[in-house]
C-alpha cells in the first residue's frame, strides 16, 4: 500500500484527504450525514485495501470515489467505524 513512496500511513492519509472529503460531501448531499474522513479511511483500510499491496494513489482515489454510498453508510452505521467508537483507536 505504500508503493507510491509515502513515508508512512499518516502521509498517505493526508494525500487522500481531498478524495475522502469529496466522498463525505457527496454522501451529505444524499442525507447520509455523520461520517468523517477518518471514518471513510478506516473503512477502506479494513475492507477494501486490507491484504493488498502495490496499490497506486490513483487506484485508491478511484476506490474512494466509486464505492457505493449506501454500502459505506450502512457499514459505518452497522459496524461502528465511527470516529467516536473504540474502533478508531485500534
């Protein structure tokens, strides 16, 4: 996942903030409110990108922008990836 020459996951997260923000705002326009960029990040790390290697930044942005909003929102509501949950600190 760090093949794009990122020093660490925090640097990668900051590079993905624009895509994560865009997805969050798209969901808010659809009345799916409450998710934060960090919630989306946690979802993708634990579900979409887990176990994958050599992902490019473009592939990760594509995953963020093209994943179904209802899937993301229902998973967040049902599993508790919220930034206020204990999952955030793991």
